[in-house]
């Protein structure tokens, strides 16, 4: 009689199992132990997991099944009481260079959301904070000026750019504007304004000249909206001491200028920022990834030390490795021409050559022409003048342009994997790196270990509004980081590449991810999760397995560890021997 709440295995004969009949309790921690080769994995993975997975996949439509690997039916008479099964073994999670501990555990998805919602953008050029304001907010700020204050509303149409701008002035005249401020000086558009195109200029259109009064809001709103539309989101408000155009016809006395923007734009250097979205912080999306390394954080670069592996050799002895293996006379002629220009002996060891000459060989003549003389196949001397791009740039160009796999492999012999020179391994574009939460960019947070990240989150200071927005996101991040710490991998940083994890680390990270998913009624099967763990961490691992069970799941663990066996609700010992003597 089968009781609900049990998994009943009848007649298991997979591999070396000897017609096993078992009853396993559901929603319990079950440990399978025994000698190596006694059939533990055959029972747990090749029988129970394989059948649970096969039945779940078979319940899906034919269309869905074609995308999932179908498992063969194990050699067993029947298994009853099975749930959908998830196997957590010691195969590394992913070899994909884009997978990190943060992405595998899905913590990075929550971090992207947090930085997009409560992040403070900064200018990546000058480091100043950037704020966007709506036209309504700009009007509210200007309306706070004392009554009777005289001011001008300006649209800065040109900021620090070269040109004559005759066409611009003509356009402004036609649109009905009468005054412009050119390089700090107020000019009338009816004048003939001649600018020197060799110098940078600042041009702002005077949209309106106003005196602050309580009933000014409607006119001010129209002026600011005109300025924002005219200057791509920017508006200047300049305080005026007295009206110009008096008896002396001089310009008005000018006070301070306040710049406002309705976009994320640096008001000092004009750097604009896109609207913050979660994809802005994704290194797997073109909206967030560093343009140079496409979000990998590293790239293959020509290494000068591989081009000249033995600096004690001279040019004649083949110090420059890519040239010494080439059959072309061109490189020999170029070597001789550069040596003649610098008047050095071709038998001088590379390490004794002047620094400037070595730089010339590696990085070229910087546009300067050199005289190359050679003998053609008829023995006649020929010569020509040419520039030289340098060995490093030559190999980089050929690597970029070639379609030949052989050529690429050949050039890769002189390349090493180095951090990207633009993002320095952070994987993100400069705009994304300049957004801060609690003074840290998202890339700086991912460099913290899980334990230090938990402590940082506890000390994070947010405003009341930000705390309300981020409350649920912070809870999810904190929970997932604690799961990592509880399974004994709290020392790992979130930026750690998944491909560099050991089998045990990868398994425990997947275990933490499963706890984070909070699934109920699932059959989990684990393969020696305690491997490589110190006894102190073992108790935390057992507590994690018990938590997984307490959520309402069945946990089957293949294990040799005594502590795990003692913690089990149900213990199965396979044997008595290994191979044909087991099962």
C-alpha cells in the first residue's frame, strides 16, 4: 500500500543496482551513502532524477520538448510519488566569459534595478553630480527669486564650439529674436556680428527679459519652455543689475548665471547621460556594455614582450620574432632602413638599443618617412621613401582585417589577455560607471565579497523616499547574499567569473540560487555538497539543506560526511562492496 508522502522505487536495476525496492519519505532530508562505486549516483541521479526529469519533460507539448534534452527511461519497474526533479551536481555552472557569480545567482539583476531607481548620476568627465529637472521644477526654482529682481531667460545654443555661425544668426532673426549673448557680450541681432571661426564661442539667445512679480508665472513658463526647446534641454537664467540701452547705450550690468537642464546633463562640461534604466547597467546589453571590450572586461592585445621574447638577441640574430619567421624581404629591408636612420649596429643586442629606437620598431615612425634602399632581383639598387606603422599596430590591423583563421591563430601567438584599457575590467560604459549609490558605482559593489557586501548594505544611508523605492530590492539582494554566505562561499566577489569556480563552489552557488527561488514541492538531488568545506562551514551547509527541506521540498543528498548523515531524516547505505559487489 503506497502512502502519499512517500517516493516508492520498485525494481531499480540501472548500472550495478540489484533490483532495489525502496520507500523514501517526501519533504525530508534523505542521505544516500556507501563506498565509491556502490551505486549511490546510479540510484540518485541515473534512476530517481532521470525518471523525474523525463516525466516532467513528457508532460510538456511536443513543440517545447524539441528544445529540451530528452532523457532515456531508466531500468526500473516503477517509481511512484515523484515530483519535478532538479539536479545540483559539481559540473561548473558555465564556461561563458560573460557569466559571473552575480549573474548566476541573479543578484546582479537586482543590483541593476537598484542603481537604475535610486542611483545618483555623476559626470564621468569632471565627477560633478548631474540632476535632471522638469520644466515645472525649473519654473518653481526661478519663481523663488526676490520680487523686483531683473533677469534674462537665455537659451545657450552654442557652448564652446568653433565657427562663424552666420547662418544661425540669420535663422534667429527670421524667428523674431532681437538679442543674443556672444562670448559674454550682449549684442543686437540687427548688428553685423562677425566671429573668428578659429576660436571657440559661446552663443545664447535672449528669449525674454523679465522683472520678478507674483503674476509672472505664465509668461515665465512660456519663456522657459521656448528656451528648453531651442537649446536641447538647457536654459540659463542671468540676473541683471540695470537695463541696458540707456544714455550710454552700454550693456546691462550682469550678475550670476544659473544653468538648468531638463535632461541628465553636466552643466559644466555638457556631457549628457541617458535616462537611467536597468539595461544601462547590463554588460550583456549594448546600452550598458563598454564599447571597446563589448562587456567582457578584457581583450586580446599585442604584447611587446612576446614580439621580442629574448632581448639579449640582436636584430641580425632575429630579436623581432614575427619578422624572423617571415619569408618576405620587406621586413629585412625595413629593419636595415630604421637601423641606418638611427645609425646603430644591427649586431647590437635589443636590450642595449636606445629606448626611442625600440619604440620606433614597435609603434612606428608616427608619420615620419624613412629612406628604404634595396636590390631587386636583377641586382639593381632601388630606393623609396615610406612611413612605418610599427610592428604592434601592423599586427593589430592584420588581426582586425583578416578573414583567415590561420592568420588569426598565428597573430594570437603574440597576444595576451589584458584588462580593457577603457573600462579597466569593469565591463560597463563610462556613463554607467559614474552612477553612484551610497558613494559606490555598481562595478565597485560587485568587487566586494558577499560578506562585505552584506555589511555595506546594512550601513547604506538613503533618503526616506529612496528607502521606500528600494525597500523590496534591498531585501532581495540581502537575502541572496546571505544564502551565499550560509553555503560557505561568502568570500566570493560578485564579479568573479563563473568559469573560474571549482566544482564545489559552483554547486554551492547553484544551491544558494535555488533557495533564493523559493520553489516548493520540488525534488532536489545533490552530489556531495560538503566537498572541500571546512567542518565549521559544514554546519551552515546542513542548515541550508534543512531550510530547503522546510520550504516544502524533498532533498536527496549523495554524501560521505558524518555530520550530514547524522542530520538526515532518512539514511540509505548502499553496498556491501563496489562495482558488481555493490547495489
